[in-house]
């Protein structure tokens, strides 16, 4: 599967002079599926910030397809593909946040997104390069 690491930064807020004051750069982009993937950490403060940015991005760019993966999702993928032992999930404990939306990675080949219906986003002013999330 083709992927790009942080290829786009979406401007969420600008100052009066037009400079970016708040932005969001999803961790990965899957160009064959038109989907962004954002991976969170255990630190609740960081998770809360990412949730806030994700909500704002969805308000400004509702056609952007983005999936949020929590640490537990990541660990489950490692176990599924034999890269970690199942005990790792038990070691993570109850403080790991569970995804509020379905992971859906296995269905990517059949997923139809708004981008599929309307073609790729041509408005490059919606993002700036390069980016750090």
C-alpha cells in the first residue's frame, strides 16, 4: 500500500495578517484511497488536542477522509501481523483509549469516500508544505 508521511498541513486558523496560527498535519496519507490517518498517543493531553484539531478540520473540510487510530488500535495491528506478542495488549492496561470510530483498515479497498465521488482536492490553498503535526 502506498503512503506518504505528513504530506499536507491543513490550516485551521489564521491571524489578521494571514499567517498560520493553528494547523493540523495528519501523520499519513494513503493516496490510493484518498484517506488520512492520524495516530494518537497515551498522553491524554495530546489526545485531547488532536481531537480538537480533528473536529476543526472536519468543520472546515468535510470532504477530507481521516481516520483516528489510538494506541490500542496500533498495538492490535502489531499483534495481528505477528510483529508483537498478544501480551503487549494486556501490558498496556486499562488506561489505553479505545477508538470511538471503527478502524476500517481492512475495508479500504471497497471504501467509497466523498473524494472518490468528487475527484481529488484541487484547492491546494487548503494545505501548506512541508508540515509537522
